[in-house]
DNA sequence: GCAGTAACTTGCATCTTGCAAGACAGTAAA
DNA sequence: TTTACTGTCTTGCAAGATGCAAGTTACTGC
C-alpha cells in the first residue's frame, strides 16, 4: 500500500484507502470514542475524563489523548500557570465525529434496551 | 458495575450502561467494522473476507467472526456439504450498523481526501 | 512543614495481535 | 494412486497493548 504524508507528518493510508480503515486507525479501540464522547459532552480535564464510569486507566488515557492530539482531533492547552494545568478540547475534525457517536448510540439503545441515551455530562 | 445476561448468555453492561460502550465492547477494534463493511458490501465467504486490501490475518478473522456470531450480528451457515463450507451473513442487528459505517465513511472522506467512498464489493 | 490536588509516568503481569505454518476434508488432474 | 489444489480454520510464538498500582512533579492551603 502506498504511504502518503499530510502536513502534520502523520502516516496515512497505512492499511488501505478506505475512509473507514483510516478512521479506525485513529479511534478503532475500546477507549478512544469514549473519550471523544466525554469531550463532546463538555468534559475538558484529565480528572473529569478519568472519572467516567468505564474507569479508564490513567496511562491509557494519556496515550489516547496524545494520539488524538497528533491526529488533530484534540487540542491540548494550559488553562492555568503555576502549576501548569492542561485541558483538552475537540478541534472541528474531532467534533465532526459527533454523527458517528450518535449512530452508535442509536444502534446501542435499539439493541441493548437497558442502556441509557447519550446526553449530558455525568451520564456516562 | 452490575452484570446482566441476555437470552444468548452474553455478558452485558460490563463497563457501563452507555450504549456506545456496549457497542465498542463488540466492535471496538481495528478489524471488526471492516468485516461488517465487507458483509454489508455483499461478501460472504472466508476467502472473500481474507482478500480485502487491509490483509487481515486468518486467526483474527476467525476470532472476530466467532465474536460477531456470539453477539448476534452474524449468522454462520453451510452453503454446501462435502466438504462443508460456510458463509457468513449479517442479521438485522448487524445490518443496523450500516448508519455507523456511513457516518465513519463520511468523516473519513471529509478529513482524508485521498480515501475513496464506501461502495461496491472490491473497493476495500 | 505536611497533606492535598492535578496531570501525568513507570513497572510489571497478563491479554491481544500479527505473521507464518499446519490441519483437515474434500475435488481435480496426471 | 499420487500429487496438487481449494477453502475454512487452528496452532505456535514473538511483539505489542492493556490494566492495575504506585510513583513523580509542581504547586496551594493549613
């Protein structure tokens, strides 16, 4: 498969030219879309993300946030100095995943009736 | 988190009651949605699935098909005897993931312009 | 000082993935 | 009847990812 690089130097088309494949190379795991769900719901800080009901491990959260930043879906920025503390916000590219989350959410609520609808912060 | 079992004995709500979480417990990896993509596109047999451009390893394909069958998204059935050969078809629950694939596909084609649109068999 | 808070990082055991090769049951060709 | 081939998996093993607990750094408040 041909390898191409975008302006951020990230390797693309590593597996194929399918848009789904390239999406899965970023968020194809058990955690990344949950982080994006939380960010869409308004969470911004490490502790807020850690405290979601799925209990993500801190090393995995750090790893995923880094990957999302490299992929351009998330921006990390300091919200205070002394001590420096950071928060994470979705870029447009990240926000554009909202329809994906909504589609998964609709599928989930249809086929797993006990699950609760994707809505405000704190609803997991 | 409480654990509940449905009629197929599959553990549910292992991580949370979020519909996204429960979806990701089935297809939250780099391969499963590609297999479902292929099945949506009309592929049915092991060799057809193996021959997709992403080059899935045969043990991973077998494992994912088994998981999809257990989760009720796919049905395995013999299409011939002597020797027995099987094909895989999506259930309604599996077909219902089509909007998810379409949403990911739209996101991918928007943000990775080199990728080609989700369409007929053989397009990877 | 001394505990507390927030954002990570490290160590280590276990689980999952990926690649190659092999198993098994037939069919077709030489 | 031996040899090759097809198709659906299975096995072995190395490498990488995950999960849990604990540690680090840089402050703030008491």
